[in-house]
C-alpha cells in the first residue's frame, strides 16, 4: 500500500506530463513467456510501478511495470502472443 506522500508524488509526476516533453521509453519483457493480459490501453496515463502487462511463464504470472510516469503511445503485442526476453511490449511518452 502506498503512503500518502507516495500517492501525492505519483499524482504530481502524472501532472508534470502536461508540462514536460519526455523521450519515448520502451517497456520490454523481462522474461520469455506468453502475454497473458494487457492492463493498459493506448492513451492511458500510467504511474511509476503501475502494472502494464502480465506475462505468463512457467505457470507463473509475472507483472511488467511502468518504469516511469507517462502515457501509453503504442502497444506492440497482443494477449496470447509469445514474447522473448527483452522484446518491446509497449512505448511510453
């Protein structure tokens, strides 16, 4: 659970997106597996640590989190698709 100060910080980071232009960031698979669920859509605003994609590997669900605040620019995979370690899943701007 997030503390009140962490929640305020995340909200502030999301507000900063309107002020600053951020470089695109690729969010990659950290393990080989199958895309089980995509938790975000194109245009969604995400916060650091927010689960974006869940990969199933070795009968385990492995969440892939946003490394920073941003907006989802593109989703490069589909649910049920096999992915390799390091493969781009989505792009944040």
